[in-house]
């Protein structure tokens, strides 16, 4: 048992690092939040240590120390002056540290509109040349460049949070809030809705993909290129089955007759690592399973199940969708 004790004590530390950890900042905003958190923790620890120390002295300390603690001056200093001064300094530091959080001197070149919907994320990139590019459940940003995220909601209150890149910002119906992000290095950073929004709230996640600037520019420019026809016979059958099943009335795929706006845009569906806003990994088998039973992996979501399609049709649709890149 003694040998296992250090391992058990170290177990909580495994949750302190990763792509969704506020203790592992990789952006300007997240670094400010992390520093402020540690300073506040230090101040709270100082007050806690004073209180516990006074309790121990009053309980087990020598008679002289106990008598000193009972004096009016000690009560004023330890119970009033020290906490007030410490908390005032912490408040002032917090206001100073966060005074320009989310605000920059220059307007970022790239703006991204993000709309929270039950229970997924609608994404629109606004490039400097005026083009708007639709996507869903994934955000791509260039490393080292500040990006403005404009946040709103189509239904209830949601909350945008990418712990490694920035703090939380509420998404409120009828209001647009803003947050600026800058990733320090390439990587994939996990994000989550941080405000309970009913139903499968816990399965409303997304990913921020930070790319080298040149690679991002190439990717964004490629979104303006005409879509190529399905490359294989299986993909062609999948496209036909997709349209025949009426999927295009809810989902959009650029360059096709699918122009629905109710559900997520699927134009580059194959580029996403996650399916159904994080409910599943994205792959042909998972897509086919989700089409057959949308409520199993994500109970309460608004997409109906398509059990009327046979296995071959669902597999063809899955092949078609995962090939959209």
C-alpha cells in the first residue's frame, strides 16, 4: 500500500496538462488568465496560512502567544488589516491585468463569426478580400496572428472556451460578444461550451487548429476553388444517396445542390477529426453508424436517424462525406 500511495497522490497531476488545460497556456489571452490565477492563488494561500497559523497558535501555542492573539491589536491586524490590504492588492492587480483582455490596437486581418446552436457550432470566416467561408465545429487560425472571434447564439446562452488559448466568453441570443485569440505554436486545441445549454451540452465541443501562416493562407484560398466531382464510384453513389435522402435540405455542400442551412455545413467535412461536435471520432464507420442512429452517440440532438437506408447506402454516404476535403 505504501508503494501505491505516491502513485495515487500523483494521479490528479495527469489532468494538469493537455490541449484543454488552462494550466497549459499557448496564447496571449490564456497566459494572462493563467498568471492572474496563480497570483490570486498565492494571495488566497497567504490569507489561509495566516488564519490556520493563528488557529494553531490559539490551540497549541505557548501561553504568551495565545495571550498576544487575544489582544485587540492582533485581532485588528490579522482579522481586518491584512485581509483587506491583500484582497485590495489582488483586486487592483486583477483589474490592471485584464484591462485590455480581448482588445488590441489594430483590427485583426481575419474575422471569424461563431454562432452557438443546440448543440453544435456554426463557423464563418471573413477573409480580408471580403469572402465568407462556411464551416462547422472546427476553427482554423494562423499561428502568430491575432484573430477576432465574434460570438453569438441562435437559441439559448452558450459559452465559448478554449482553455489553452483564452478565457470564457458568453454567447447570448441577440448580442454579439468578441474575443481575440493568438496561438503561439501550431497544434490542435480543444474547446467546449462552458455554459449548460440543455440536452447533450457535454457533447458540444470543437477544435481550434492552429496552422503555420503560409499553410493557413493556402487552405483559405483553396476554399474558394470550384469543387471537383466525386473521384470514385462509391463516392458518386454516396452523393446520389445523400441527395435522395433529403440531406441537402438541412446541410450545405458548396458546388452541389445541397444548400440547407438548418444543420452544419459539410463542404469540408472530411477535414474534421470529430463528428457531431465531438461526440465521435470522424471516420467512415462512425459516420455510417451515426446516420443509422443519431441518438445513440448524442442523445437529444436534433438530427433524425435514417434507419430507412440500407447498410450499403449509409456506407456510400459515409465514404462520400469523409472524402470532402
